[in-house]
């Protein structure tokens, strides 16, 4: 077929050339005839031949009028008609080949809709062209035809452009769109025509509702979670959201999701600033400045620029810096819609944004594909838009390139040149490749890969990366870390040249001081007292007021803290509710931290411990007959008696063989030993000791006796001289069993007694102060009263001689100051409370208001016994028992040694005797013996004339066969010297 077309074309060209040449050669010659140039002739012939049409403007004329005639030479070197014929044949053949090639390619029509006058639109258009050119170079089956339409950021205009591209131009796929409003309308057109739509706009948080829509950007949920992570990291309790109102309405779910995200991390929205669309403003600078001045009356200095156009953001930051909203302790967070365009603005705009944090999509800038695209983009962008100062591609250019590449990859996957819209959409939907902006893989019409953001910090005239965020690891210092490390220390340059973490709040500059409510109707005025003194300084006093004054002094070292006190006569719950509904900014007083209150207001660190305490009347401890045994516990008495008996036995064992005072029958010996040991308790013993081991035992025992006697005497004297007070009731169960009436203070305590302790409602009575409770006790209306610990301390200090506090094992949240929910001041106040607690200032304030009087110190009641326990003397007892045991063992060793010596000197052979006989001999050796008692028993060797006593060894009898023989063993004298006494 191709050969036939080529032959026909050549034949037609040859015939045309010959006819033309013949007409030129046979034309009549006139005197004024003009000749055409070869160039003009070739041009005319090429135009007509390339369209396969031979046009003769004048049938009967062989001449073409030209502006510059050129006469033919008289004798041309080469016949013009022949040359023309050859050239005509060549160009006609080339045109025929080109047409055949065009018939072999399938043309694909692609529509692109964007604001071509904006920076984003210019980047997207350039990137789409680059991707299409790269595809045309390598494709052998498809030819792309691009149709660009300018939407001017108008969703309606984008809709009309989409209809025109699909219906008139036959666009088989449409891509582009910079806003979600444009995307929604164009997607509706694509749904009706069943045409694939690729959107580069950041989608809303709601899922897509159009079957042919594919989103080339992740939704705003990831950005919002990233913002919440930053807020949580720096513990900013309140934030202000700023966003530009969109002319055609926005997605309210974005703001709702932001509120939910920051609420999960413990923060709240203090204010939202909605700015009109910059396109609708005549004086955007004046409007922005007026709106920003309203922010000075707010506490929060943590600002989130959620959504804005670049022109409005430029006005916003210039005015914010000018009026001081970007000062110290302020925070600005910008989303990707602005952060991704920072490279396009001039240095003066960037300097006005200094210190702000930004969120940008993370992508690799080092791979080969990006580097090639970067070079192509800069060259093409500078060529087409020379008025732009910066030619670097942004994230929108990467999305456009990836979107166009997604389409071309889908075309290559189609097996033949026949393209259906459904097949093309399915191929696009099944895409899976690594693009410039990340992995391209769709799931339910959206990109399925997990988004990673770069956290940037704007410094000077540029910016730098300070961390990363992903949905899997959260905030991290780099892309590979697990988020467990500290991310930002020393890396962030904050507004106002602040190099520490900003507080994110400041006292309002509107001049309105904080309104602080003070409870007027308090049960105990030592905690809070409100007077009618005309001087506001002296009108409020008490423990809580002094603690707050100490806290304010610490806060004023960092910033001004204006406030005024206002007395409130309602209940504590009503006062707390007034803070919740913002009638008061705070409450200073004896407010208990409770769970139901915690849900509505912000409490500080407790400055006073709180718990359940039972107050009962005292009863005096009568002088009982057995008072003398109370200094020691029962265990102490038993151990003391056991040690006493053990010491007695050891003394008898060591002394009864040598000391005549311990002689006589066994019973007399034991009685003597017992009386001797007992008399040592009073240091009245008379018996003299003759054994050195005994002396060592008695010395240690006397030391123990001295300590025990002193302790016993002191404890007994205290019991007899100091008045002892004891509570009438110590058990809650006893009160419930006997249906006793009890008192309480406060609505919370009423609910606690009924719901937790299970008292009957008819058995409880409310009290309103110390005097009222005292009257109830006196007239017998109540048997006990339940108070919180601070109130119990005040009550006992006033009525210490009549009542006793019995602590119970129930703890409450303590007393704290109340602020509005999410108030950043509460955190600083809590830190100041910890400061005064650590430096001892809080202890001094407590001693000032709660120190008991001298009378109360003497009569202080306690349920814990003062009896001395074994634990206080265990060491002493171990020493005396150990000493006695060691001396006993040493004496036994010497006794056995002497017994063996005695056996060697006797005629009895030990090997011939049984064990029983040996034991009997040893016992008789130990117990029997003649004692010779001179005038004094010597203890140490003396010179001549010294006293001595001689103990002959016992006479042991041995039995021989057939007769009994007894004989006295040789006497052995034991001399013990004693220091002579002067008589």
C-alpha cells in the first residue's frame, strides 16, 4: 500500500512538473515581462505540493507577481523547469512519507487546567511539558497533544474549561487544578463523561466522592497531625488559627480535624482569625493590620497559618512583624501551601517570616532522575518565564511531572493503539513506580504511601531543615530515627532572636487585669479571710492568699502579672463554674481538686495536702493500777525476762564451784544466783565474784541494766506527769453500726460520706466552721466530724485540748488554684508553687498560719503508743547474750580440759569405762568437791602472807573385780590471788 502511494505521488509530481515547465517555455514573451526568483518559485511550489493541491491563482497566466522582480539571465546555465521538477519530486515524496508516519502514531489528547498566571501554575505547566517531551522522544506508538487552559483560580472557569476540553477537544484525560473547589467541580464533569481526572490540589479530609478522580497529593490530615505533634512537643496549651476565607467556600472538616487533633494533645483553640480573600480586598494591608491588632488582646502567641494564598501571607507577616505579634515567646507555624513557595519570594518577605516553622513534603533531591529534571526545568522555566527571579522547582512541579508521567506510563501499558477511557483509567489506577515526589501507588483514588514532612525553620533570608515527621515515627531529628530522641534543642531560631523554647503565650496588652475570684464564705478564716477594709491590700488575707502572693513575686520576675481580687459569696462549685464560663479568669482559695471539676477548669500543682480526717472528742486516760508496765511493750517485757533468766543461769554455772556465796544445796545455789541477778537491776548486789568469766558477764549485764532502767524511768515519768488524751472513737465502722450522727463540711464531703463511706443521709449534719462544730460536740448532736486535712489542722490548733484528729486512709487531690481550661498561666503558677516548696518558703507560710500553740504542743494527741519496743534495745540484748554465751563456752572448755588432766593422774583407765560412767564422773566432778574457805578468797597470786582458798578435787571411786576400793586422789591446790585490803 505504501509503495503504491509513493508511485502515484511520483507520477503526479512528474506530470505536474512537465506541464508547468511546458507552460513556462511556451509562454509569449512581452517587453515588460518579469521573471520570478528561484527561491520564490520553490516556496510557492512547496506550499501547494505539501497539501497535495495544485493551485493556479490565474489560469491563463504563468507569472506570480512579486515585490522584487529579477530578470532571467539571457542564457541560463541550467534549465529552470528541470530543476523545479526535481525539487518538486523530492518534497512531495517527503510529505507523503511524513503522512504515512503520522498515520502509524495514535494521537492522545490531554487537557490541563491551572492558573497559568500564578507561580504554581507556571511550575505545573513547565513540568507537564517536560514530561510530555520526554515521553515523545521514547514513544513509538503514541503522539501527545496538550491543551492548556487558564482557570484564573476560578472554579467555575475551570468547570467550563473541562467541558470544553472533553467535548470539543476530545481530551481523554484532564489533569491540573490547584484548589479543592476546582477539583470538586471538574471531577463532577469527569464523572459524567467518564474521563479520568488527576488533581494536584491538596485534598480535603473527607474521602472523595467521584469514581474517576485520582489525587496526586495526600490529604490535609497528615499535615494537621504534624502540627499537633509540634504543639505537643513544646506544651503550648492554647493556639490561634489563621486562615484565608475562600471565595467559593472551603472544607469545614479541615478546621474540625485540627481542633480534634490539638485537643488530643492537651491544647485548645483560643481564637480563630478568618481573613477575607485577598482578591476581594481593595486595601489588603489595612485589613490585615486591623485584624492582627485584635490578637494583642489574646493570651496565646502560638499562631497556625492553616490556609492562605501567597500574597495574603506576605501582607500578614509584614504587618505581624510591624505590630509586634512576632516578638519574643511567639510561635508561627505555616503549612505546606506557603512553605513550599518560600523559594519564590524575595529576601525582604522571607526576613519578615524569620523564626517561623514550616511544613514541607519530603522528597529526595539527590537521585539521578531528580537531577535531570532539575536541569531541564530550570532551562525551560527561564526560557518561558524570564520575568521570574527564581527558577527552582517546588513540590507542585514535582506533582505535575509525576502526574503526567503516570499518564504516559499507563499509555505504554496499553497493548494496542485502541484506547478506551475505562482502560486508560484502570491503567492509571494500577500505577506503581517511584516518582520525584515519592512512591506513586493509588488506593481508593488517593496515594497510598505514608507521607513524610520536613520541618523547616526560616532564618534570615533562607531556611533550614530542623527535623522530620511521619505518621509512623512522629517527630524525629532525621528520617531514620525512631522519634524517641529530643528533636529541636538548640536548633530553632525563634521570633525575636529567642534561642530557648518560647512559652507560646503572653499577658494581653489590652490593659485588662486578670479577674480572680475569692471565696467569701469560708469555713476557717485562717485559710482565706475577706474583710471590709477599704485598702484592697489588707482586704484579703490567709494561708491561700500568702501562697498566691509568693507565687506572683516569682512570676513577675519574668513578665507583668496584673490582677484584681473579687470576693464571691456563692458556693465553691458555682465559683469554679464561673471560671469555666469565663466570668472569672482564676480562683484563689481553698478549692479542692476534684475529678468532675478537672474536666471543666485547669488546676495548678496542689499547694496543700488533702485527705479525710475524723475529729472526735478526747477522753483522759485514768491512772490505772498497771500503769507501771506501760513503758514497755509486752514483747519487750518477755524478752527482758528471758535475758534475765539466761544471765542468772550463766552466773550460777560460772560461780557455784568456786564461790562459797553460791554454795550449799542446788536450790540454795539457784536462789542465790537469782537474787544476785535481780539485785543488779538496782545495783544492790552484795555477793563477790571469783571467776573472771563471771565478772565479764556481769559487767556487760550491768551496762544493759543501766540503759533499760534509764529508759523505763523516763517513759514512766512522761506517762505520769504529761496529760494523756485519747479519742472516744477511732473506728468509722463503729459509727455506722451504732447509727451515730456525724458532721461534715462542704457538698463534696456530704457526697463522699453517703456514696463512699455508706453513711445514712439522716445521720449526717452539715457544719459551717470551727465554732459551729464545737457547739455540735458540746450539745451531743454529733459524735464525730469529718473534714479535709487542712481544715482539721486549723480546727485542732484552735481546740487542741478537747478534740483529737484521727487520720483516715483516704486521699484527695489537695488544694490548688483554678484557671480556665488550657490556660498557659496555670503551668507557670504550678512551677512557681514547686519553687516555693523546694526553697522552704511554703513551709514558712504553713508555720505562720498553722503552728500549734505551746498549750497544744503539750497536750498534743496521738493514737500511736509511746511504749518502748524491743526494736530499740535489740542490739543491747544481743551484746549481753553473746557475751554470756562466749564466757559459758570458754569455761566449759577449761572444765573439760581439767577433767581430762584429772583422769590422767588417776589410776582409772578411761578406756575400760562406759560412756555413762564417764558422764557420771564428769557430773560428780563438776558438782562435788570440798571447799576450803580462808578469811578471804584470793583472786591473784600474792606474796607471802596473802590469803588463799584450796579446793580439793572430788574423790572418784573405782570398782575392781570382787572388792570396792576407794582412795582419795591427790589434792590439787588452786591459788587465786587477791589484792590485799587495808583493814
